[in-house]
């Protein structure tokens, strides 16, 4: 980009110079809320599958174990994400201005 091209950009065109995030335009908060909802849904699904297995509606123990492991892994990922975010926040708070 040369100087003439930069001068041609008006004050309202600042967004054209910056890279736009990929995706549906949702922010970080929306992404985090969707992740929490997904973990909640997986845990409810595992609970329902286990309840159905105990009630005798299903006889496939593999499906129960898989749904429970999937919910557990999703929860662990969410917990580690929270821990990393808190570490980053604490690091920012320790910085001297």
C-alpha cells in the first residue's frame, strides 16, 4: 500500500485497513457462552443416557460410557480455558503502569 492509497482512505474507512475476524461476527463473549451451553448440553445428554440405561430403556453400555466421557472431556477443556483466562488476567493485573 502506498501513500496515495492511504490518503484515499477516509476517516470512516478505518475498518477496511484492519483484518476482519473470520466467522459469523460473534464476539469472544458469545463464543464463550456457546461453549458453556455446549458443555451443559453434553452433561445433560450424559445424564439422560445414564438414566435411560438404569431404567432399562437402553442396553448399550458403550453409548453410556462414550457420552459420559465426552461430557467429562468437554468440562475439563472448559475448566482449563477458564484457568488460562484467569492466569492472563492476573498477569495483566501484576503489570506496572
